[in-house]
C-alpha cells in the first residue's frame, strides 16, 4: 500500500493533474512517485511467474471548489491512466457559490500487464480551473 497527499489548497487548471506528496511510500517497488509530482507509476511486477498482470485498487478522496473569482457551476475530477481520464471514475459536483468545497471520492481497479507500467494521476476534468484541498490518493496492491 502507498498513500500520497497534499493538504494545502492548490489551483488546478482544466486538464491538469493535482500535485501530491509522499506520505507512505511503497517499500516493495510496485508503486513509484516523485515527490511534488502529480503522477504515480504502477508497475506490472508479478509475484508468481505464471501471472500475466498486477492489479491495483486506486482510491482518491479530496475537497474541490470553484475558486473565489470563478463562476459557480459544474466541476469534476477523475483518475487518469497514462494521461487519459477514466470516465467511470469521474466525480462531479455543482457548487452554487464560489469557494464552497465539496468532498469527492473515486475508486478504480487498474490492471497492469506483466512487465508494463501505467501512470496514474488525479485530473481536473472540468472546463474551468478548480481549487483542491486535502487531496489523498491511496494505492493498494490487490493481485
């Protein structure tokens, strides 16, 4: 298991990823993250030579809002694999006031083929910039 967080408020422009810090790193080398980066690398390392993949459960939780100078409306974030948002993980809220925070959660199971690597991030899938606070990404190896 690995956990990555970033507690201060960060402004994330549309299509960009949240910045994360390492809190609990993976000691087995399955998950790699460079501090102050938004990208987490999941490695397709298998424990049994007959396995064809490694499987991870990735969960994001955080608070998002329209910035103070923004116009209230629908905002969203999603887990992104290799730069492409995973639409089934899209978390959408519709604030009626600027700087009003909503808590969002998203979970996905990600299968990484043996010998491959996938990059995972939390992406702003809104059409406007958003504020994010208390970002928390947990990666669990499940198979």
